[in-house]
């Protein structure tokens, strides 16, 4: 369909968009974005009326742009024009902002940072961040900077990480975690030390743990590792348990940058002893390999941070690919719940009392999506408990072009081979969180369904000879991750379930 659109005229693409049945329209929009021809982008510009279109279609347009494997300046200009000065629904505006960040980052990776559209995109994000009044607005612009991962925005992120309220600081630190190791400079590490060791003010526990992760994951100094381990002795049981398990994980992982330093430090019996590593919390952190080849390592990680009363504060499930020193977050889903004092959360002295909230954020193929809030505030929680339809919340659903490669290879014989590789992904991710105050029970469920199709073609075309080699690969998978917590008894009962269906591979 994409190949057909690339050779179509603007009027034909526009007619196709206008005549497509309602159920097919999102697919046609996604394909037109993926085609990225001058005609298809011009047709989309004429067709998409942001005053009339349903929110779901506009979000599809922005996400298709965000996941584009090799975006053009024209695609970014279309996104900027559609966002510029318009009164949009909050979720559409937020999706557009994170998509803008992703496009800026990908164009800079293609050495196209000097494009007028890229400079306009960066200026738009910076201006939005300066003028944002609400905390949630600031968070979205910080996540867009994380998607862009431009080294010149690091000072802005550090400022928000150190000075901002809890939600803003967390978003800024998570944006910094997206940068490769060469950009985590001494200045960044000094700021992370101040946050973790609370030199200037007290920080929320998830901020401190994220700051410690940046220090441990980016060529740490032996002193940093020792100080983090010693500080764990002063932390609450659950936070200390989580942090010590993170350290032990890095010892087990052959690819971890801190592994050698950790092994040296663990030779010291003052640190590596039962008293130190026997924290009896229920928090856990696990990471292990799924596939190991010469060129590629794929890992699965699961972090569960609990509160002292046994409530799940944060869960992160992560599928990553590591190759030649680079890391691709294929899928990372974070569920957070805070302010659950009635179910056993203790607020420490000096810490701001958190608002009752539960939400979720996700990163797919290194693109941070718009965070989803399940409920915010007690009134909202009660309304959702009483009026709950039981339907899961859709996080992302659609068809994305993941690979788009075209290359001509000259052979020694003087002939040429043209190679085309395209890969498409159909993705449907939904999440649900169900809190029962009466039964003292919390259920979370993340359902991920995906199908990947890869089309490879090599063509030799000469006056006296023509040969074509073609291969098509399809794979489907479905993974469901459920957690159930019961607070009615002590200790808290917990059930974790990871279900994977059979994977058909053709």
C-alpha cells in the first residue's frame, strides 16, 4: 500500500482519504504518513482538519509520524503546522508535542540538525517549556526533550531535575536516562549525586533511585558505587532492597558498564557481607537475557518498588535490544501509583505529601508516548470505581513502518544490485488498573499484541539478464502481564503473572 502511495498523485491520495470507509481511514492515514512522498504529505495537509476530525485519528497521525524510521523535514513541517497556534484537545496536543520531539531527534541522527524545520521544532519545545503553567504541561515538554535527546538541552533538563517538584524532576531525570553514555558528563553526574544524596533539598524516592541508576549505568567511578552502597544503609527497607538488587543485577550482567568496578568493590568484606545485603523488603529488580548472538543481546527486565506498607509504588517492565554499544528500548511500560496513605504509605519528614494518583507511561522503539492517567485525586478515583466500565485503556494502537531501506550495491562485475527492505509493525497495547477500596485489592494488567512483517527484495537488472530474490517474514506475538495485590491480610499477598501466547513465525 505504501509503495502504491509513493507513485500516486496528490489528487488520487486525497480522493482515497476522502472515500475510505470509517474503519479503514486510520490505516490509510498511517500509510500516507509512512509513504512520505510530496504528494501524500500535501494530501494529508489538505485532508486533516484539526477542528473536525475525531481525536483518535489525529493521535494516529502524530504517532505514525513519531515512529517514522527516516523522517523528512517536510513531515516535521506538516506536524509543526498542524500544532501551530490551534486550540486542540489536551491529549491530541500532548501527542503532537512528544511526536515533534521524536522527529527532531531522528532528523538530527540523520545529520540534518541544520534544517529550518528542526530549528523551529526545538524553538517550539523550548518556548512551550518556558511558558507552561501546569505541572502536566511541563512534564510533556520534558518528555519531548527526552525523545529529541539533543546534548544542548541537557542544562535545561538538569535545572528541572534539581529544582522542580516531584513529577517534573522525575520526568527530567527519565529524559536524561535516554542519552547515550558519552553525553552523561561530569556536570550531569554531580547533579545526580546532589539529588541522590539530597545535598540541597529532599527528593521523592523514585527521583533518588533514578539518579542512582544514571550514576551506576554510565561508566561509574568506584567512589560513586561505594557511596551509593553506603547510603543504602540509611534508606527505608524497601528502597534499600530495590537499590541493592540493582547493584547485584549489574554484577550478573556481562554487558553492564559497571560490572568490573562492582567486582573489585565486592572484594571488600566491609561492603560485601550478610549484614549489608540482607535487607528483607519485598521490592525486586530483575534483568536477564532473552536472546544472545554475536551482534545482538535482547534483555527482559522487571522492577517492582513497594512502599513500606506493602503497596506497589512503581512497576517497570522492559524489553531492550543491545548491539555494538547502542541500546534500543523496544518496549518499556511503567505503572505508578502514589498517595495511597490509606493503604499504608508513610510520608517521611520533609517529603511533600503526594497527591492520590495512578498512571502509566510507555516507551516503544525509543519513542516516549504520551503518559496516561488512570485517576488523579480522591474524587476522580471514587468516580472511576463507581462508574468503571471495566474496559482497558488503549495506550497505542496502529500500524507503523519500522524499517525503510533502499540501497544500490555495485558488484565487481560492473553490474548493480538494488536492495529494498521494509518492515511494518501492527501494535495494540492496552492497560487497565482496578482499585477496590472495599476488598482492599489492586489489579493491574498490560496487554501487548503485535505482528511484524518484513519484506526484502534484491534485484539485478542488466540488458542481458534480470534476476530477483524476494523474501517475506511474518511473526505475531501476544504478551499479557498481570499483577494482583491484596491488602486485607498481613503480610500483603501478591500474584504476578506473565503470559505469552504461541508465536507463529512464517
